[in-house]
C-alpha cells in the first residue's frame, strides 16, 4: 500500500491487515511505480483508494495472466446522488471501448519492461501505458469480473475541480499521443453519444450526463488554458 500521508486511518488499517505500507508524497503514477518496485509477486493489480474489488477479480486475473501479459478489468461506478448515477451511466456506455478502457493488471516482468507508469503524468497515465503496451506488443486480454469505482456522495463542484486539475497536466499526455488524444476526447464520442444512449432508457439522467460531461470538458479546458497562459507570460519579454 502506497499512501500519500493521509489522515483518514488508511496506514493503520493497512498495517493491521498485514499490508506493507509505504508513505510517499508522490502523484499516483509515481506511487504505482513505488508499489511495483517494492512488490515481490509475479503479477500486479493496481487498485485506487476509491475502488472496491468484486468477488472473482483475483481468480480471473490469475487465470487471465496465464495467456496474457496485461488485463483490462471492467469498471462499474457506484455512489449516491444524481451525478453519481450519471457517472455510472457513462461508465456503462464506455465498457468495451478500447480507446477508453486500459489495463490495470500486469505480469510484473511485462510492466517493468515498459518502464512502469510515466512519472510525469498526473492525468492520462493509464491511457499512456495502454498505448505503450500495444506498441511493445504485449498480449492484452480482458476479464469479466468488475472493479467497483465508488464516487460516494458525488458533488458537482468537487468533480469539476478535479477535472480542472487534470486539465492542467493533460497537455503532457497530449504532446506524446496527439492523434489518440483527439479521438479519445472527441466531444461527440465522449459527450453526445453516451448521453443520447442514456436518454433512451433514462431521459433525466441521460440529459444530466450530457450536462455533466460538457461541464467536465469545460473545466478541463480551463485548466489547460491556465497552463498555456502561464507559459506564455513566462516566455514573453518583460515590459520596460
């Protein structure tokens, strides 16, 4: 368990459960690499703090890695409130989309051969690793068991603040994978189509999803623009 000096009792719970706890002030890409470096198993499965492993995941991963070097694990969103239901609808529409889903379980040797996660990426790190896995000709499979992504009592302003921060670091991913990023972040693909699919079965949350994704894209764009303007000011000559 790699913990960023949390105050919610996570380290204590981990130690009582028999986990090796490492504390580091690091982004999640670096944190995952720290865990990769310190583990001794032949396989690794990365689980974030807001995720719950459903029954069958570990067994399916063990079986899947017999034939594959990396595995995609479908995610199902859970939580309370209107926006959490919208996120669950989005996650359901993205299942099976190879541009959106990314491997989360690996043979340790295969992941080490890729150099682990890109430590400079705070956003898009899963997509970056997925692209490098394909370029490295890793055999990628997919299991049926799911990971539950718990959004809790989802609050819109909290979600938009997170997307704003992601936007500030997304440019580093875009520079490395411009063509793929354009396809992944196509508004029609990410906003309109999922929303319209949702409207058919649940009009209220379907239109809510369209609003939510539009707001998320706007927040991320504002974060990205902030970085561009900051760099522009730093590179421009001082006014005399």
